[in-house]
C-alpha cells in the first residue's frame, strides 16, 4: 500500500501492527521500532524506483513498514513469551504461581511417568529447559514448584530483555555502557530487597551468639573489601613464587571476533556492526573459554609450566574480554601459543592482529606485577581507588543517577556479570583456594603434630592472619607442594549427607575439614612403629538456628537442639543458599511490602532456606578476625 511520504509520520503509528506493538514493547523499543518501520518504507520506495524507473521519491510503502513492525515483534516480543518485556517482578511472580498451580493440578493423581510428560510439555510450551536431575521425581517436584518457576522466568526475562537491548544498540558507551539501564535498576532494586531481608533475620549459634544475616554476610567474601583483599593476597603470593622460580610475567588481553560485538567504534563514533551475529555475552564467554581450553591443552603437551589469574570484564557493548596475569618458565612460547589460538577464528578480519590478542611484559623497574592487574580487579569489584573508570578502548565511563542511587561503572559491571552468569575472576595453576579457606576454619588446638603432617601445619600457618603478619599465599603454596602448589598435598574431606529439602531427600557433599598423607606413630604391645596414613583435621562449624525478635527458636539445620520447641513457629531449613542468594526477594511474593519492621515475617519465611554457606564464611572470618590491611592483603 502506497501513501505520500509526507503522511508517513502520522500513518505508521496508526497501523494495526503499531497498536499491537504499543501494548507489548517498552517505550524506547517502540521508538526504535517506528524508526525502523519508517526507514523500511522509504527504502522500499527507493528500491521500487531503481527497479521500475518510476520516480517514487515522494511515496512511502506502508506495507513494508507494517512488515517491519511485524518482524520486530516476532524477534523481540513474540506471542509465546511467558511475560512481556516490560513486565514487573510482581507480574513475573504471579505468572510463576499460575504455571506451578496449573502443573500441580494437571499432574494430580497421575503416575510418575505421566506426570513427567505433563512437566516436559509445560516446560516446552514456555521455552524452559527441564531440570537436569537423574530421577524423574526430582524433575517433577521442581516443575510443580512456584519458586523454581520464579527463578527460571526471572532469568529468561532479564536475559531476553538485555539481549534485545544489545541487538537494538542501546548498550554502548554513548548510551548505556556495559549493561542497560533497565537491568541495572532491577539489580539495584534486588540488592535493596536482599539487604532488607538480611537485616530482618537473626541467627543464633550454640554458644548463644546472635547476628543478623547482614552481619554474617559481611564477614565472608561476599564483602567486597574482603574479596578484593583476598585476590590481592593471592596475586602477591603468585608473584613471590614466580620470583623465587625465576619465571617471567606477562599481562595479556584476549577478545572475541567481530561477530560478537553489536556496536563498532570508528574514531569517536559508535555505529551498528554489520558483522554482528546476534549472539549474547554468554556466548562470547563460552568462546573465550573454548580458546583457553585449546591454549591449556597445547601448553600441557609441550610441558610449559604457567600459573596466574584472569579477569573477565565487558566491552562497552557488553561483549566480554579477558585480562590476565601469567607467570611461566617459557613466556615466549606461552605468548606464541596464545596468539596462535586467539587468531584461529576469523584471524584475517580487519584489526584482528592488532587487537584480538595483546601482551605486555612485566617490567619490574616500573612496579610489581600485581600493579599491572590491580586496576582491573578493583574496577570489577567496587571501583576502590581506581579513579577514572576507563573502557578497554580508553574511554571514560561516567557515573549516572537513578532517583537517590548513584549508578557507578562498577555497579554496571556487577550487573553484567550477575545477569549473564559470567565468572569474573579465576586463578589457573597453583594451589586451590578452597583448601586455603577451609584451613582458615581449623582451630590451632586441632592441628596434628608437625612430625605427623608437616604440610598441614605449614599450610595452616601460612593461611592465618595474625596481628604481626598477613596471610601468606606463597608459603601456603609451597606447603601444598610443587612450584606453585600444584601438587595439592592437602585436600578437603567431604562426606555425603542425605538432607530433606523442598524437593525431597537429596545427597549433599559437605566439607568437614582437611586431610593429607602423614606419618602415624603406632604402639603395638612392646613394639612401636610408624606408617603412612591419612591425617584428618576437622574444621569448626557452629550449629545455627533462625530466631525471632521475641527469642522463639526455629529448628537448627544440623546438630541437636535441646530447647523447648514451639511448633507453630518452627520450619526446617531446607534448600541451598545459592537459591536464596539469587532470589532473596522471593520470600515476599504477593506484594511489594517493606520488610522494615516485619522481622518476624521475614525470619519465619527464611527458615525454609539453608544458610550454612554464609555461616561457614562467618566462622572463617570470626575465628581469624579477618580484616584487610593497608596493602589490601587478608
């Protein structure tokens, strides 16, 4: 249908497709959809002129505009979406409730095999993957659960929303760097709800010590200052190990090919990238991990020893790239292998050889190796002492404001990592950090004699922070064996416990301490001798329970509670803490009620969740009085 071009401005918004789009699209998406529709109508007129010779410059193809709007909806807001792109969290919660209720009703009274069919059909209808569990009963139980649906719908919704913002070129330095404004605002709101819930719940251990969950969380590595301090401690130890072994260091940057970038930079201009393949930052991270797999495999085949740490951070358009600090006995060969695999995919595209893989050798005359990577760690945690937050291209990202909240560049990076499930920091080679943290939960009185297990005693001593000395990652690594602790002579002992949770009884691997091969002295009658055996050292873990403001007690998640119980206020702690961490706001599902002043309600709701990991973090910090020193060490 052809109309005059002068009427296009008023005619396009009146199309049936435009009216449909208004109901399903956020405002800024709607503006972009109308822009694309008008461009399509004008382009069709120009194409018609080239094809027929008829001067249609003053005409506008309304049908092409309608088709563009229809295609826009099919891509960014298809009919099968469980919730609209601009749905609120409350609407997502209500949708999850309806789906779970529907599955429960349809599966009522059915055999397990038939209930599994219902569960699979429902997940397929909404584009959700079935729970990855071996037993069908575990799968069906989760598909019937409202909280499980809430987690799945939230993840699908925010990732779909952000993916469309990237494809529509709203995410870049000149607009919304790293992550869209919608994603950052939702993250801020989620963190605020989480903080209120943490403040509302009080825990008590068997010694009578009471803390809010917020206080317990601040004792572990969820505290950004402690997390940053631990990372710097580990990096300083790695540098000390490298100096002792005469290894050279290098900083590397590894980026993705052009097809992973939605926006390209031309001078000071940022334009849509025609090579963009419509992929997500999560796809980019998977690509980088695959490249790193190939690099590690070839280094292993050639016998090159290396260790270090890498940081994943976003480009201004959300595509990930890695910065890393590596120490190696053959740094030249390491760089050759890394460059080879970094350019293996699309290595001939413009700019690939200059920007895809870059190296900077560590110059001790300019400073320590830790100083090279320190700014990348700080700006990806909380921006502490970073100054200007610059992108990989050298542009400064400014802070923004939303109501009374400052949206810092570090907050955008944290949102990006949480939204796409990207691990920001990872050490490779050397000793494991899990044993280090478990050793910090071991009491000195429980240590074996040095004759029985010198490695456990040495590793424990290195992991402790004293008033007169910081924790020493290098000494810990030497105690673990090898150049950088790769021998791993001390390891964590786990036991399998069968715990009853929300979805039934499930086996759980629970750490109980550390062990190593040591020497045991045995006296047998008149003879005494020694032999090698496993030396086990238990770690300290308290028994915790949720308490209400008035002092009423809830059932502990482990151990024995001899207190008089009040059944109407008791609920077993059940599910893992990671579910709570990701969706703490799920405890208030029906309305956005402020938790302040409702400590009892929040405590009773949280009693259905296992907080053991947080409590273990508290014990680690409380036992050792962990605090960062001025150099950032722990």
